[in-house]
C-alpha cells in the first residue's frame, strides 16, 4: 500500500510502528501476533488481528488491522469469488465435496445480513 492508499482509509503512515525488515521472519510475525495486548488496528484502534509489512516511502512498517479494515484494504484474489452468489456457490461446492469424502449428508443453512434466510442445501 502506498501512503495515499493508507490515507484513503484514515491511516496516517507516520504513526505506523517500524518493522525489523521488509521481509520479517515467521518468528517475527508470530511474536507480533501473539503478544498481548494485540497491536491496535491502524484505522480504528480496535485489536489488530492481521498484520503485514508495508513501505509507504520511508522504510518497512507494521500495518496492523482488524478484520473489517483488513478486508477493505486487501484487493480481492484474482481467481476467487467476489459476489455473494459466487461465495455461496463455493460454499455449496465445498460442503458437497466434504460430505462426499466423509460419506455423510451434511445440511448447509446459509444466512445473509441483507436477506435473512437465503439457502438450504443437503449434500
């Protein structure tokens, strides 16, 4: 993320803590994620449950984010589902595969915030 993208999400790049390097080790990531209290989300101050290292122009910095802000600042996977319907289709497909592997009939009930009851599937 560049400094302008950070500012679009009300994140001041100057307030981000310095990271040890542009590519921290797994140990450094684990230590950061397992240290309590969790580092605050750079956008809202809630506990940051995701972290990554960015360079906004002045070296590597930790970018800690809560789930909502991590989702807002991460681009969608180029091959992943992007609409609610695509996500529901993927859930149905995975439920069907798991049920077939386990020899079970698995009921899948899907609720959405927008429509309430949305779908029922028995794989």
